[in-house]
DNA sequence: ACACAAATGCAACTTTGTTGCAAAATAAAT
DNA sequence: ATTTATTTTGCAACAAAGTTGCATTTGTGT
C-alpha cells in the first residue's frame, strides 16, 4: 500500500476504511484523472456503487480530490496537491484531455492565465481545459 | 418569430420543423446558455424529450450551438456565431457561470488566451470557464 | 397532388445518481 | 482487551438522465 494513504486520510480526520484506502490508492498509482465509471470498473464489485459516490464526494469536500469540468457530461476527479484543505481548493492548473486515448491529465506546472472580464463580473474560479492529442498518442 | 430562424436552418440544409423553430427561438430570445432540462421546462410537453435530445445534437453538429463544459455534470448549450459551420466550430470565447443565479453567459468579446503547454501536447481546443458572481447578482 | 426522405413520438430500455435505513466496521472510552 | 458510541457501508427502492428501434407523421422536391 502506498505510504501516503493513511497519512492523507488521518490529516483530514477521516476514518480509515477499505474503500477509502483502495480508491485513494487507485488515484495515487495512476497519474491521470478518473471518472466514477473508471473506479467502478477497476474495483470490480469490491464496493457498492453508492460507496464510490460518497467517497468521491467526501474526498472533494476534504480537499483530497478536485473535479475537472468537461463538455461531455462526465466529471473526472484528480488528486489535489497538499495545499488543498477542507473547503479551500487551490487547483489553479490547466487540464488536458486527450481525444485519442481519453486520458485527462493535470498539468500541474501550467497555471491558468488571468483574464480581463467585463466590469461587474466577479470571478471566484477559473477553469481552463485543453483538449487535443497527448504526448503518448502523437 | 425571430427572422433569423428560417435562414439559420436553411443554410445548414435542415428541414424546417416546429421543434427546431421553437428551440432555436428559445436560444435567440434568451441570451444565456440553456441546458436540456431548461428547454424541456420552457417548452412544456410540446415536444418529446427525445426530440429535444436529437435537436440539440443536430444543432451542435451543424454549428448552430456549441456546448459549454462544466464541473457539475450539466452540459449547457449556447448559440454559435455565424463563423461556425458543420464540423468546424470557432467558439474560442470565455464562458461565465454565475454561482448565485445559475445563468451561464458567453463572453463573446473575451477570447481565451494562449497557453504554453509542455512539449508533445497538441492542442485542438481550449475552454476557459470562469465562475463567480455575475453583473446582475452583485 | 404525389413520392420520397427526414423527423417525430412512443415505448422500452440502460445508465447514472440519490435517499433511507439496518447491518457492519471503525474509533473512542473504559 | 472489552465495551460503547460513532461512522461508514451495502442494500433496496427510487428518480433522473440518456439511448435505441420502429411505426407514424411531417416536410421537401418533383
Ligand atoms: Mn488537476
Ligand atoms: Mn459560448
Ligand atoms: Zn492520448
Ligand atoms: Zn447571476
């Protein structure tokens, strides 16, 4: 088991359960974003569908995962950096979705540029999603 | 009926049907983006749910509507500019979702800034979605 | 007015997401 | 280490969202 798992859960005062450990491990070993359906597939019938929904929701609330918007009605989830805490996310990096292999990457080192909006719009969050062909699919 | 409706459909060689006229009119009179559910509500039981799905899909394919990504599993649709044609969208503007009123706006005059991605990533599309408080909800 | 092609409505179905509650697992207290 | 309290899980039942095939209707071109 990945050494960060217990620590990550404890720091958020979450009980250490099998499903949480396993789902967190999935995210730690794959580097890419995962959708609910991906997790359901990779965990077989180890947990109930409902447990996966609730675990993802908890992880987002506690700052362990962040969501990635998409135009195809399939929200993906990816690991946050340590800076994120309960209710305070700082995932201001660009995301990349590959049209060929379907993988979604967090480009942690590419920050979202500031944009000048018309006066009167107060921005709380900026999401920039790029799509195209990833480095493996060229 | 809005004067642009017939023209818009004919230019894409689409048959002029009641549902297409009505759905297109909805988008033309409201300036904001609409989700499938919004259209279903505003059209009562005038058309079948399936017809709305198929109409939206056709409109996206033909360059009449574009989709707007979101992090809450609810795809919204908005009118394209005339530049968009079948299979070739040019909707490179910023979108704004208001947390208060829920309205999603196309900021047609705010273009998405270029970003420098790591080498090997070939970008086909860039989507920038801002969220916060809109001008009416301040 | 007619023939052909395209779009619609309906039904049946699949997939996705939600909720309440009893049972099981985890954490805290003794 | 046991017991108690709290939290999480699985199940069932449900609601919402999206898909597909096919007969009927509507629209288009002659
Ligand atoms: Mn990310
Ligand atoms: Mn737009
Ligand atoms: Zn790829
Ligand atoms: Zn608003």
